[in-house]
C-alpha cells in the first residue's frame, strides 16, 4: 500500500536530527492564545523630583471607562512589546519615542481573561508633559503622583477569587476515573494606593506595587502557593 504524505512526514520527524533542528529554530510558544498588551510606566523628571504619570480613561469607552491606567494597548502583528508601549503612548498622550528613555521590562501581568500585559518603565524628557497632546477618544485626562509619596504609601491589599469550572461535557470518566474534578481556586491581588486624592487600583495598582517593591529592593510578593487551593 502506497504511503501517504502524512505517513512519510511523520516518519521523517522520528529522526532525532530533524527533531533537534525544528525545536532549536522555534520561537517560544505562548500557551492558550494569550492576547498581548504593553504599557509604559512614565517617570517624569521635574524640578521637584520624579513623578509617575497616570491616565484616566475616557468615560464613553466600552471597556473600563473612567478607570486609571498607564499608557498602552494591544500589541500589533510584527510589533515588539517595547515598540507597542512607545507607539501607544504617543497615540494616547502625544509623547514621542525620542522623548522617552525606555528601560527593560519590569514585569508581565497575566490576567484571567487570557491576556499578558508587558510593563516598561521609562524616563520622560523634562518638560515633555507640558506638550501633551491628549487623544480625547481614549483619555479623559492625566495626572501625576510624586514617586516619593508612592514609595511612602502602604497600599490596601484585597483578594478576588477566580474559580475554574469544567464544561458540562468534560470527559471526567476518562481522565480522572470519577464524575468530577477538584478544579483550582485562584486568588488575585488587588492593591489600592490612596495617594493625593487618587485611588490607583486593579492591574495598574499591581504594576505600581511591583515598581515600588523593585525600587525598595524588595522581592515582589506576587501570588504564593498558599493563595491557591483546591475546591472541596
């Protein structure tokens, strides 16, 4: 019987040399089709010292209207995470890439909605905030907080519970030998920074917390095994 193309192809892939070659050439694969976003953490140089710039999202946006965030958005095809952070910053508030000294990625925040947010601190050229060109379709306004005040603040920390559930037709009998499975419960941290009349919270609060811990020379706390438990 004549071999099919698939059979020949699979036989070739049994060769160790070809397996090694293919695996060596592949780029890291992101599991679960994560959507990638990138944000800039703008560090403004001012005569009074460094300040962190935040945005207030436009009130008529479909997602998170009126919430506090950093400049950023979804990574476009063929675009690096760092380039995305710079592009989105210019589009949203008019600070061009040449006015930003971008630093290495600080952290990646993973969300339960299968997204990854790559966070880049960057020093903004002094005086750039005086030339802002705010896109009112996306941003209602911006404000800045003193880095000194943020470092001195102790955030309130809350936890939200995320519960995994299997679909009704999940083949429990085949994979577990039982009629159910103790899916995990995950607790996600929600820090709230109350500084100078502003409440910085949610993902932006989490990024701010990592930044503060890094500047203090502390290991980011993040999630610990104790914060994950199995459903009873």
